[in-house]
C-alpha cells in the first residue's frame, strides 16, 4: 500500500486560476520523491495538499490509509503524523530550542514533560545541535534553525516527511549541513516528498523525480531516467538551465 496516494488532484484559486491540474502521484513506504520544476509550477501547493495546508476541489489524497480531504478526518491528528519542514523554519522565536521541540509532543501527543525532553534531546543530538538546546532560534544560524525544524518534525514520530524548498532561504555554506541530515533520514528509510532545486540531492537519494510545469505533472520518472533522458522537452529545458550552473 502507498504511504501517500494522490489521485486526480485539482485546485483552483478563485474561478479563473487553476494551480493544480489533475495531479496523480503514488509514494511507497520508504520512498524519496523529489518534486521539481520552474517557479510557479505548483510544486509547493502540491506538497501542502498532502497534509491539507492547502485544500483541494477535486480528487483524493490518502496518507497511511487516512483520506486527507474527507470531512470527518481529524486534521490536527493527521498533521502530527506528517512532518512538514518549510522554507522559513517557522520556529517559535520566544521559545528555547528545547521548548520548540517539546510543545507539540506535550500538547498534541499528550507526552509527559520528561519524556518529551528526552525525545527532544535525542533528536537534537541526531542533527548535531545538542549544545544549543537552551538557546533561542534568533541565536542560531539559518542552517542550524532548519536542522532544529527537522528535529521538531521528527520528535512527533511522523510516518512521512514533507520538505518545501528547505534550503532555498539559506546561504550556500549552510545548505550542505541541512541536506546531510536529509540524506541520513532517507538512508534510514523515511518516506519523503521534497520540493527542491538541489539536483545533487535528487541524484543522491531520490528514487523518483516528479517534474511539474503550469500545475501539471509532466513527468514522474525514476531518477536515472529523468537525469538520463527526460521524455518531455519542458523537462529537458529545465534541466539544461539548472545543471549548467
């Protein structure tokens, strides 16, 4: 059974602008899918529909057996199981790093404080930030904040992880430290959907590449095929621009 199943998903902003056009993707357990394409192609919208941060008008999305767009679905409970990492960290600036990691565990999962702290400390160690537990987000670099954001998603024991351009707001030297954590996660078998322009990351860990343009999924191919001989001219043009730098 797929971990994430998107069937014929369509979305409009108002009556005129269709941002997603009949998009279908299956993500198996343990699979890493990279979603790429030019700006405005619908990549971020697509990934945000997986945990209903963006609603859809047509189609069906099922995550680990739960129909996301069903009226009876408990969305806070679903979102607790689907880790999400945004472009701009989204940490609470007035809480320490350890408090940022404990809040969701205690409020949503009902974990006791000591258990939440132990879990948070273990995840901070995993992303190489144990020494920063008592600091505030503003005291950390962008790369460190993004690693905290990944740890904060992981403390909730998610069944899958969504990444929406997690490195695009970072200085070049900080990108590697974030990608290294993501590569490690992929190698451990985490199911991941990643919107990114980092083609080196895609080549390293993606199983498949989904290429979007103008709200449509133009290609859904094994990584070797996508980087070898993309079928569509749109994908070939995109790759020639992005790989020439």
